[in-house]
C-alpha cells in the first residue's frame, strides 16, 4: 500500500470548528483527506449547507449528531438525516432497543424517499471521555467498563445497526464478540506527540488499526496543530509503517 493510502481510507477528520469559513479553510488545506466528520458544533452553526460543501469536493461524510431521545423522535430525526445522503450517522445506544430499531428502519425509509444510499447507522457505546471511575461513581453503572461497552454494542447489533462508536481500547473485545462485518469506529485517537485533553480511553492511530478498528476519528491532533498538513502527514506515515 502506498504512502498515505491507509490514512486516506481509514481516518475521518473531525471538523469541530465554529463556522463554515473555518471548515472550508481546513478541508482545502487537508486536500489528501477523503472523509470528514460534521458534528454538533459545526452542524448547529451552518445547517445542511456544510454537507453540500463537502459533497461538492467529493468527500465522504460522517454526520455525527448523536441522537438520544424517545423512539418516535429519534426515528424522525434519522429519517430526516438519512435524506442528506451521508455515509455515517450516529445515535446513542442508551436510547434503548426500541428506539434503535425504529431508527434503523427510519434511516432506510428516509434514504429511499430521497433516492440516496442509506447511511451506516452506528451507536455510541460509551463516550471516550468517560473513565471507568466516572462510569461507576458519576453514572452509577454497576458493570465493569468493558462489559458495559460490550452490552451496548450487542444491543445495537441485535437492533439491526451497522456498527458502533467505541474507544480503541475496547476494539479487540468488540471485534471478537460482534464479528468482522460490524463497523467499529474509534475516536479518542492520540498520536504519542498529541495532548490527550478530555479523552480518557485512547490509543495511537497504529495501535487502533492493529486492534481492528475500521475507522479512526481524529480531530484536535490535526485541526488545532500549528501545521495541520504536517500533523496529517505524520499520522499517515505512522500508519504506512504498519500497512
Ligand atoms: O461520536 C463521536 O464521533 C465521538 C464519540 C466518542 O465517544 N468520543 C468522541 O470523541 N467522539 C467525537 O470524536 C471527535 C474526537 O475529537 P478529538 O478528541 O479532537 O480527536 C470529536 O468530534 C467527538 O465529538
């Protein structure tokens, strides 16, 4: 595999910026990046026109709106979001089984109505900013963290979702239990030289790929670097070494 190819195929850059202008500036600087994530900050600021900007540049899109509500509401949200023709879409596993099933069906319906490809619907298992201690003491979940993440993933799989968002630290276990066809999308990725900031359960890009992640979501190590192109290049080179 050529230099940078693995990063181009497997790294999604999170565009956590406040407005369209900053997003365009980053996308145009990072010309080798093929897959971008639009999350709550940017989508709340710009609305769907940011998706058109990315499509006009032939980029793949992860629309990360992390829906979390009652079944009827998340189904409606997924139906609407699926009409945009994005590649990946998120919902929280904690919505529960009924909501996950309703969301899965609604995403298919929305995409069919718009005549676009349905998004891969993936569930957040447990945010990568939550530590084992916080899970026990703040969220009062009596399970061990890996067991809790696995239970959320299995519920998502049984409800018909295409995969989950999980920390790279849980990938080996989830891959073993959920099989090769289940998408494992991992944020909380930190090269050795990057600040961990609010991420609690991280691995390096190479470690996450070796563990079996399908996609890595990387934001600040690239987007807030003094030289974002150089940060991307360093990550691409690290990944080329394991290709
Ligand atoms: O759904 C996500 O993408 C997500 C889930 C999760 O558990 N943790 C997590 O960090 N994310 C997102 O992944 C990105 C990580 O960004 P950085 O920490 O800057 O690399 C952010 O856009 C988060 O919203």
